[in-house]
């Protein structure tokens, strides 16, 4: 019986290579398809988690079907880079390979709490306490100590930690702004700058008017005139929340550390959390001799150097309100 001719070594190597490529393709396919999540899923990987414990967490969350299959394929085809703790957003259909890369990237899910300019501390405290994914309780932070901005936080983070970042941001912003102050400013300390900036923040919503409003109050301080700022009179009543009515005569005559109709100089403390623009306006007020301003009926203000000019502007404003049926 004739012997079969032996396969050439080259052909044998080629067949082995084909088999290996086929096996690798099947394994990669399995690794990519071992169940992506059936829906968007947020998964928290605790600090100190190993790849094995992270795989179990992923399985419990429904992000993968099998932790064992995930681990086996991760060791074969995944990077050896360590995973990073945090909360991750697993999107619908994301395969294990993409999930592993996400955990290794550290691109954690970020949520934000927004503090708008001029939000008083009592409302910031209420907002943080109403944010369900934060933990712990906080008292109302000192007025003027928080910098308005958007702050990222993670699930389970302490509310006190978020407040700490807000206060650190204010300290940094104030220190940087203080270095840029001009000789025309009426304040002599960073603390006084925050107090005056909080009044400016409450008196105008127009960014373009902040330097003018700051200048009016700076000029009044230099002339030892009462600031006569309504927001400072309201603050002891509401702690920064809207009053919702006109100020009473008795409130204008009240003796306290905030009523700038009854006392000269700055109030005893800030009346809200001012933003960077108001702080900078106080430290570099507009070049003007104006001592008065009143609403102009179109969302802005009319400024005046003298009381006579101011009274004329007031009458114009009243006329506009009467024409609208507001008086």
C-alpha cells in the first residue's frame, strides 16, 4: 500500500495559523458580545476594587451577563491597565471590551449642582439638601462664602465636601481679584469687597451695569452717605429669599446691622453670594461721579450725579409705571 505523501511543513503551519485566527476571532466576538446592557445603567465601582470584584458589580448591575466570561476574555484580550473607582455610565449595547476600557479610563459619570450668581446661602443649603445622591447634612454656610458656579459631584459624596469646594473657589477667586484692585475702589479689605459686591449683585441683573452700580455705592461711601440699598433692608427679614411685597415703613426704620437707610457705611455682612463679575466691578468701579440710580422701566437703570437729576429720573419711572397700570 502506497504511503500518503506528507504535508509540506509550510501548509501545516498555514492551517495552524488559520485555526488560531479563527479561534481568536471567535473569542473576540464573544468578548464583544457577552451581553451589553439592555438599558443605560449607572454602576459604582468602589475604591480598592479588583477586576474580579468590579466584574461582579457589573454583573449585579446588569451591565454584563457573566462575570467569569468577562474576566476570562479581559485577561486574554483586554489591557492590563488598572481600573479606576467611581461611577460609570454604561450605555445600552456597550460590550465588555468597551466597558473594560471605560473603567480603565477613569471617565466617571459627573453630575452638577449649579449655584447662580446672587443665590443666598440659605437657598444653596436647601438646594444641596434636596439633591438626593449627596449624603450628610449641612448647616447654612456663612453668607458670601460660596462662589456661584457649576460644581461636579459624585454619587454618595458628602454635602459638606461640595460646600468645601464652593468655599475654596470663593477664596481663590477673591484672592485673585483683590490683586487687580484699582485705587478708585472704596473698599479696603477683601471682606469689605465681598459685602459691597453682594449689594451690587442684588441691585442689578445687567452685567453691563455692575461697574456703574458699584461706582454709585463707592461714591456714597467716600462721601459718608448712607447707601440706602433696599436689598440690605430686606436681608434680615428673609435671609436673602424674595420678600414678595413692598418694604414696610417700619422695616425701613428698623435698627439692625443691615439697614443702610439707618446706618452709614457697609452693612455688617454680605447679603448674598456674589459672582466674580460683581467682585471685579467693586474693585474697579466705573469712572463716574454718580450718586443715585433708579429703574428706568426697561430692565435697566438711570444714573444721576445730583439729587435733582435723580428726582427727575424717579418721576419718569413713575410715569412709565402709571402708563402700564402698575401704580
